């Protein structure tokens, strides 16, 4: 595998010790890490939290774009997400019989003087 990442949009670098990772996205830099209880130094969010943040930002931005295009009075969007591992035996149609599956739950709150049909449409879109 080549070390040339000049065309990469996201670059992640880890050192020789610990779990902290330096992440570059365009001109932005931030850190990901693991909590101290699992051997990290807790200098940044863990990968699951970064994933949830990405999903939440995508949901919120999508609703904002849709409302803006429609000219709807959406004043704010709050997206709350959680992640947990569930036993695969809890899944009736799973491909595996052992191990865990990832479950992500999302809750969306809308603010602004939207009518019921606008709210229903925005919730429908957020469910996609």
C-alpha cells in the first residue's frame, strides 16, 4: 500500500504508543482517543462518538437544507444519538449466531412555528 495520501480527504495518524490519533480533514485538525478506563488518555472523542457526531450532523444539516428549500420556518434542530452493542441472539434475522451487533438510536427535536404537515415531513426525512 502506498504512503502517498496527497489526494486523501481525511488523514489519520497514530503514534507508536497509546491510542490517541491526530485527524486532519481539509484545514481542520482534531484528536480521537479512547477513555482512560480502556487504556487511552481521553484527549478526544472515541471513534463511536465521532461516528454518532457525523450521523447527527448529517441529519441536522439535511433537515436544515430541506426546510430552507421549502421556505419553512425551522428555527432549530437537535439530534440526540446513542450507541450500544446488543447480543446477536436478540436479532431474529441475523447472519451470525454469536457476538454483538451495533445499535444506534436517534431522537430528533424540531423548533420553530412549523405546522403539523411540515413537522411530519421533516420527521419522515430524518428517518431515512
